[in-house]
């Protein structure tokens, strides 16, 4: 690589080390000591680092400024072109400012060269934890591009084991221990059309041999590669949420929101103008109609259960129950969950009903750890469950409404996530998706977990259709769900972006998906059923 360029000192007044930069970020950035998300001038980023005693280098790019505690030197290994972070540069000072008296730099998996040398009597060497991290990073890099080589070699770990342990090392780097797994990473995913082979292919050589991956359909192979990239993006996502859950006002600009949630359980989790109570009422109406039409003396459990909402991909701030006014315009009908009948004279014509909201997130395990680190005890907590695995966390037909906001585009397989949400949704219920339009495009589908873009495009009948895409795959979700009999309605529209500081042309993709009732499924032609 060419030597880094010298851009001069950013601080005014007095001699200062010259700033240098690398064309791409270095592989070993070290621990973070400050983050600013969003575009900002380079000079401000450099000046911010110079004001922070613990900052010795930084990563600067189109989406933020990230201060690091590690000294960087010329000629260090950088991330390869095309890899996550390749659109950022590392800026460092030459010579590197020495640490203040008593200051500890680095630690855990990210120990820097100075710390390693000090702990080894002046001889630089990797710590065992750092060697483990290097091994995992190598494995992940190999997985993305060399599936066939790994399956043909005496690979000592299950592939699921490598992915799971990398996630564990991101969650708790200071206490990481390798965990063995007994679950085979099969790589099963939703795919359009019939299966190309019977059975489930395994990607572990001890089970399937070298030909396992070669027999996979191209779509499954692409999704496996996205799964690996998703795991590699966890480190950036974890760093973001550590700041958002911090009680330090210098780190968390949303501290008041965090405090309100801790004290009351109150948090804004759905968008203004989104009437979840109305969607719930529609779902309950269809559920009551199904129960009345059932020939069974005791209707199935899903018809009799209380109202329930799932907030999938919730993030750490699990909401309190949703308050809805139960009223029926004078009609007599029972309200699921007991408490009399609205409009019947047996109870008040209108009353407040609290509907349980279950929060689930694929990173809930990490959120719980960070909350413990800060000694925080919130009123409500999310359940650990990725959207692709909802079928393993909840019973089928368990929720009347499933809501997801700005999270499905973080999934490694959003189609599989859609099927998972529909699986736990009761017949006649609503799946509500609210996502920023084409969120993955600004970061070139490499920024954190943003590997997908959502859009609304004109369909054959002129009505907007819901499209999920990235540079490798594109799916007309509306056509897929309706054609497979998974949805009775798919309503898609573009709305104004809810953020006050969003550019005027930014939009949100709103998608309302209604799961068919049992009567609607029975009326479908056999070839339409999935």
C-alpha cells in the first residue's frame, strides 16, 4: 500500500503531531471512545479527537466520526476493498500522543500494540483472546468467499459455531469463552419456486461432505453469504447500542428518552398516525366471526386467547402495554380477556383496555448484558428471538397484530422473517411494516446490518407493490405473498419520513399485510397454496 498522506495538524496554536490517513480503515481499529453518527466536516472530527485525551486515532466516513483509543502506525493492514468499512478512512497522528499518567488503553479483544508490548515485557505479542478473535475474523472472511474450500477441508468447527461465537465475542469481549454447539447450520431459507433437491443440505463437512454446498440453489448460496456478512456487522451494531444505553450524557444524546423508559416503561415505538388499536379491532372482529362459525363445541385456542401484539425487531426499549379504548358503537359483543361486554349494559359503553405488547429482537441477549453493565432494571424487557426464528420462540397463531419498524431490513433473510411473522400471526390479523425507503443504499449495503433496501414500485395494475432488493437479489414481495396464499391483502404506500431533520425527498415505506382467514384459505385454488 502507498504510504499514508500527511494532511497537517488540525489544532490551532502550538506544535501538534501531523495527521495522516489511510485509504481504507485499518483492520485493527481498537476500542472506541466516542461516536458521532451522521455526516460532519472532517476538520470537526479531527478537532474533536484532539480535545479527547484518550483519542489516538479515528475512523471517518460518510456516515460518521468514530474516535479510537489505539495508536495506529503507517503500513498497517487495512480492510480489503469492497468489505464493510472500505468507504471509511483511518486518521492517526504521527507521532502518536502518549497516554496520560494512569490511563489504561485498550483491553480485552481489542488490546493495542502498546498494551501488548507493555504486558509482555517490551516484546509485542498477541494475547490469547486476540488470537481467538483473529481466528474468528479469518473464518468469517473465508466463509464469505470460500464456502467450497471449507467444506472440502478438515474444518475443525461447525460453521454455526464460528458465527455464534463471533456474536458472543462482540457481546462480551472481556469474558468471552468459546461455546461448542450441537446445532447444525443447515442454511435453510425461503426460496421462490420448488426445492431443487429433497431434504435439507448441511454445510458441515463431517455430515455432508464436500459436495454439500455445490448442490445448493444459487439463491440459498447468496443468502448464506449475506448471513455471514450479517454476523460481521454485529460489531458496528453493538457499538451503536452501547452508546444508546449509556447513562453518560457525553455518550448518549437520547438520555432523557432512556430515563423516561426506565422510570415508566413509556417509549414511542410506532409512528404518528399509525392506529394500532384500529388494526387490533379489525383482527379481533375476524377472530370472533371465526369462533362463531366454528363447528367445534370448543373453538381452537387461537380463537379464544386474549388480544396480543408482537413488536418484532424492537431494539432494547421494550414498550409497556398498549392502551386502547374498547367500544363498539352500541353493538353487543364480548371483549376477549373478560371484563363484561361493551355496549350491552353489563359494563361501561367505553373503557380503557391494556393490550400486552411482546418485544422480541435478535440482539436482546446483548441488550440485557449492557443493561446489567449499567445496573439498570427496566419495567419491560425484550425476548431474545431473531425474526427468522420466531417459529421457535412463540406458538403459531399467537398474536393479533405484528408490528416491525426499521428492523426487517437488518435481517439477513427478510423473506424468511416475513414468513416467521406470518406464522405467529392469527388468521385475519395484521402484519405492519414501517421502514425507511432504500436504507441500505447510502452505505452500499455494507454499513452495519443494512444489507437490504425496501421500496414501493408501480405494479401491473398501477397500485404500488412492495419490493425488497439488494445488488444480488430482488423480490416482488406483494406478488410472492399473494401468489403463495400467505396474504389476503398487501397494501403498500410511500409516506413522508417521520424525522424532522430528514431531507424533503426522503420517504418511508408503509406495508399493511393481512393474513388470510381460514375461510379465505379454503377458497383458494390448490395450486396457490404454499
